[in-house]
C-alpha cells in the first residue's frame, strides 16, 4: 500500500534497489577475475540455494574446489538467515571459511559486522545470493556489488516460498523498467 502512495521517482528508486549488478546461472559461472579487476576484495555468499541446496548438507566437489581457488584471491564469508546452526557450521568448516548466521538480511547488521571485522569498505564487497528481497536489496542499499544467481533447487522453507511470491511481482517490475528476464545472464 505504501509503495502505491510513493511518487514515480520514489518507486523507480525503490525498484533500482532490487536490480542486481550481475546476474549469473550459479556461483560456478561468475567471472571472478572481473570482480577482482573491479577492486572487489571480499565475497559474501548466501548459503541455502546459493552454495548448497536447502535440502542437503553435502557439498559437491566442484564447489569445494571453487572455494579453495577463490580463497587465494579473496576474503570469503557466508552471510545467512538460516536457523540451521549445524548446517552452516559444517558447510563453512568444510570450506574453511567464516560465517554469520541469523543475519537478518536485508537489514544492515550482518553486513556491518563483516565491514568492521575485515576492515573492507562496502564498495569492495560483492554479495552473491539467490533472493531479491534479502541478498540483492540488502547489498544494493549499502552500495555493495550485488550478484544474483538462480536458485539451486525448488525445495525451500515456508518463509522463502512466501518471499518468492513477492519476487514474482518484483521481476515483472524489473522487466518493465530494465528489461530484466530470468535466464538472460549478464555481468
């Protein structure tokens, strides 16, 4: 309702916060060399349906290999809203990376903790995730580079399923404003 009361300029500004800087199929297809050339020093990943599917706790070998390679060039942190403490702990221990759970994305607290801990400005960070409402909106409003990927699996929690319904409306608006389409990747 409040969105409808906004001026056209305000609505455009709000919609721009949902538009990802980069859109790729998955974390394996991201051009990390380009990110490094842009000055990105720290990669922030969502966990469920970004690194690993919601319903599993077993990492693919190619994901493990990717993170080994990336750790040579970037600092890496997982920022997740997950309530599954064991899952995030086990996955991040396997990848030998740090994490923040119960991050409350899109709110700034998790991002701020990362900024303080690693002493990296927001413009040197890239948030990689599968959701417009948490990952993309949260990173765009703080000035991080935002990278949307397609979700790994259709299996999701109740809250995420609810957010996906809202995302459908966001995607329609992004198509009208920016010609954004699922499956038309760009970097």
